[in-house]
C-alpha cells in the first residue's frame, strides 16, 4: 500500500514536469532574423518615443527603404543639364519606416518615422497622406478622417519656435551646444517656419558627393496647423 502511494506521488510529479516542459518544447525558437527585427523595432521605438514625447506611440512597421529624397551619397556624373549618382559601398544606408496609427488632428494623414537601420537614430519625420484604400479601411472600422480643405493656416514665429525647440531639445543630444547656429526662415508670411543647422566643416571622402545638402543637416519645419516635419542626416553620415 505504501508503494502504491509512492508510485502515485511520482506519477503526479512527472505530470507537473511535463505540463511545465512541453509548452517550452513546442514553442518555436525565434530565428536570428526575427530576434534582430524585434530588437531593431524596440530600439527604433525608443527613438520615436524620445522625439514625440509620448510614452507609448502606436506605430506600424512598413518596410526598409532608402532615405530618398532626404539623403543620398555617391559618385556624381554630370549628364547634360542633369546628373547621375552611382551608389558607393558603405554609403548605401537604409532606414526602417514606420507609420503612426494615430491620425494628425483627425485629418486623412499620419506621421511617418524613418530610423537609421545601423544605429536606430531618428532621421526623418514626414507627413504621409492616406491612400484611398486606407481611408476605406478606416470607414469600415467606424472611423472617419477629414480631407485637406485647401485653407492655408498661419502661425506666428513665437508659437512656431516654441514647438520647434521642444522637438529639437528631445531629439538632438547636443542641442544646447548647437541651438544658436540654427538659421531661421519663413514662407508666405507665416504658413510655414523652418530652422536649419548645417555642419559646414564636414568633408566627405574624395570623389563622393551628397544631396540635397553638402554635409550633415538638422532641419525642422512647423506649419500653420501645428504640424511638423523633421530631417536629421547627421546619423546617416556617421560610420
């Protein structure tokens, strides 16, 4: 009888071990690519959080792409009145692209974030208009968005500067050291305001050129409806 009780206890212990162990065996082991992608998205999300100031910005990974037209480096050949730029190994620096799930002020547009694939720094924030299929998908889920009315809003310089400086302070690690070197410009008497910093001392290796600026830049634009766009090619120049 004692042997029977002992056998039952051993059986129960074995079942407990199996219950704990089997799910781990059945759970698929992530591939190196999956693990790298997860780590990349986590690092990218940290940069997006820092820029937006939001603790949990909802974004969707779109793809990996070249950061055209915001940044290009290569060998330039003149062709008539134009030019051709050939890619150079080591300077084809791709970005991870993410779309925000949140509409910009209820309009049919979202912010799109580009992060340097190598160091996960945020290099661009642009406004992306939704495609008709995306607008239809919103409607099917009971959500609507407003198309651009064509009315051009204006914002004064003081208000625009406050918005721009807040973003730059969060996004640029050495902002305190370079903020006085930003050049300000405006268009259409307040429809948009822009601040631009350019590293004029930077020199590319011989034979290489960059477009659209000769060196690293940081640029932010603030529009009359408080929307922004941001470009920072400094990380893309770093080896």
